[in-house]
């Protein structure tokens, strides 16, 4: 996915009963050819939560015959992309020569560092019929001393991710540590990313030791200190306050995320993230002049550099 700024956020309603809630963000919605994407970060009200500088909810949607996801080759610098699916499949190809089909529950971690190019498409063998698509793509800003590291790619199968199942709680640790379990997905700074499902009326604590933390509600309804929240809402919490998340009568599913803050400012333009505006200008010039590497197996198309 790509970022285009300059839009106003939808506005939430009244003030919250819970003082621990710093922001409620209603994602903006975009159609990208057959399915919707809801963008929660960056927003006008909050740019980052921990290292997370971009948070997109893809679908859920059904692509009919003749429709497909086709994100042509495009570049990144200064970040890691994390793709996590609930339904469907996406074929990832990149300029390292990687080709990988990601399926539900798997994690694709692509670290751009000094620069990488990739494409994301519906697998050729699945086209022609109906295809489901549902998932998340997030970007993590790299710390200052790692912004220009060599690009890399990791694929971690769902069977490798640790899970907690206890008293109506199911938590899959996508990145970082949670409940005493640690994900094998590489991380470059302290990161929290957990797929949490609660049975009807079940509850779970959200530890206050994380410097920055948020909840993105995927399904169902939750209640926090008397305030109720529905699907596709992003709650950002103040540091240091203990939180208990209570599921509504139909249960709930959500992503907990956050981690250590990035101490220096990050600039974001299109697919480029950097602590330096000059580095972004350099990347723009390199993509415009064709100095990024090609994507083997997908070298006939690319997304041009936006004019603005």
C-alpha cells in the first residue's frame, strides 16, 4: 500500500469517561479497485504509536471474477512493512528475488532499510473465481542508526507464532512479547503486535508498561471503563494507566499494538520514511531516474513517482 497525506480525519463524538484514552481515531476509507482500505495511521491527530507509522485495514471484501489485487512494483526506504492476513492470499515479490505467497495467520516482514522494491498481487493460480481479501498492513519506522541497513525479508508461518488460550482469551503474538511469550518475528526496536480475540463478556488486561499502546477493533464491541466502542475504531491510550478491555455480548477481536517511541521525528512521503527530508528527496530522484533495483518476475510494470 502507499500513503498519500493531506486528508482530514473523520471526527469522533463526545468525550470519554475513561481518562486513559488519549485519542479515538475513525479511519479514513479508500477504494483501491474492488475493495476498501481503512487508514488509521498516520492521521492528523496522531502520526505514530511506538514504531508504527502506518496502519491499514484491508477489506474484508470478495473480489469477483475478473477482479484482483494488483499493487505494481514500488519502492520503500527507512521502514519495515508487516503484512498479516485474516483471509485470502497475496503473492509478494521483491528486488531481493523473494517470491512468497502469504496466507492467513502468516507474517511477511520486509525491511526496506536503504531501499527495496516490491509488488503485491493476487496469486495467478487463484484468479478467475471469487477471492476473499482481509488483513492488515503496517509500517514500522526504523531507529536512526538502522535507517540505512541492507534490505531483508522474513516469512513466519502461523504455526511458528506463540498463542495464549485461557478463560475466553485467545492471543496470538505477532511481534514482540505478550503474556510471557515472545514472537520469532524480527524486531528492530521494542514492538508490541498482538491478535487478541475475546469470548462474549470475557475481559483482558492491557499492561501499562508499554511506552505507547493502542487497540484497533476488528470485530464485535468492547467496553472500557463504561465507554463502548465498535469495529474499525483506533483507541490510543495515555502511558502509565492500567486498562481492562471487556468484550460485548458477541465477543470481540482486535489488534493490540505499540511499543517504544521513536525519539526523533520521522518524515513520510509516499512510500518513503526517513528522519531526513534530504534523504527522501534523494529517494524520489532515484525512483524517478530508475536507479532502484527491479523485481525479478515482475519487471514489466511499476508505479510512477507521484507528482505531488
